[in-house]
C-alpha cells in the first residue's frame, strides 16, 4: 500500500484546532503518516501540541521558533528516510477529504512526479493549479480545463510529491514565507518533471491577499512578501528584475487605494526599490 506522509506546518495555534488534522483522522483505507512541524514563536503552544501529537502517534518537530516555511519543509524532508513514499503538503486549515486520497491513490503512476487537486476558493474561482505568468498567473475557468506542462504551477497546500525527487532538491531557505510554491514548480519544470491535475476539487479558504485594515499590519506583511518576491524574481534574470519593480509599485498603489493611504506607495518605493 502506498505510504502518504502528510506534512502539516502550524504557527501559533493548537493542533486540536486544526481543521486539517481533524479531517485526516476521518480518512479510511489509506496508509497515512502525519508529520507536524510546529513553527510557533509563542511557547504556550509547544507542550500542548507535542502531547497531542504523541497521543495520536504523529511525528512532532519544532525548533521552538518560527524558522520560516522553507526551512520547516526541509526539516520535514530530512526526517523522512523513505524514498518511495509520497509527501502531501498541507496547510493547517485545509479541507482535505477522502475523495482526495482516493483520487490520488488511483492516479499514481511511474510517469507522474507531482500531483495537485483543483483548489476552489471562497470566491468561487479556481486558483490552483494554474499556468505561470509574470504579472498574473492564468487560472482555470473550469475544473476540467487543461494546464500546459511547460507552465504548470500550483499552491503548496494539497500538492503531493514523490519523495524520490527530493534526492536532489531542497526548498530555498532564502524564501521565508512567500513564492515558495512558485519557486518549487519553476525548478521542477526546469528539471523536466511531470505533473498531473487530479480529478477532485478541494474547497479552500484562501487569504486572497486580503491585506486591508491597519496600515501597520499591511507594512508588516509587505516586509516579508516583497523581499521573498525579489529573491524569487532574481533567479529569472535581469529583465524579470526590471519588470518586477513595476509589479511592486503596482502592489503599493493597490494597497494605497484599498487602505486610503497615499503615503503607503511612497513607503514601498523608499524601502523596496
């Protein structure tokens, strides 16, 4: 039976509140091993989370600090000795279903390296998988739509990957939180990996870049988002870096309008261009 290592990264939350872990407990007829990486920077969560993990026979990992998502992923990978299994990356609030694992199990093939379901957001749009574009990725108009293998891209959550491909790949730890999924899929396209869109839909409440509200909170978010974005774009060459500046300014203008704060655009230009 195929072994699935379900990797769940949590941040400043209790495992008992995780929708993902609750749903995983209801999955039948599949060999699922749960790995928790506790990325919390608030010590009040550690003891409760480790106790619940041990009670449920889940592997619990933590450095007792927020090491960033890429580093957490790499620590999870380093903890797995099996090169023939499949790792399934999950957010801690994912509506993972029995249908997902059934579809994944029936789709496993020697010719496919990476599997992704269709992710439907709360606004009714299909966000993943998609085709990479510079200013904006091309989204599916319907679940049955096709994705060009040469542009195949997807979000981290619910992406299933054969562990064998990690024999020569680790996530870029210069990326703290954002662009990790884009960087992964770009690297795998360059390596000639094969991708499959699974015939199943996962309903997922995505953040959809909702950064409206307190302007200081928006600045805090951008202090992570933009450096990660610049690190990722730098890998694409000088032309991409030049055009990325246009996108960064556009983000600033967008948030200035959304938050009715003209000065935010100038703050972005001063700090990130």
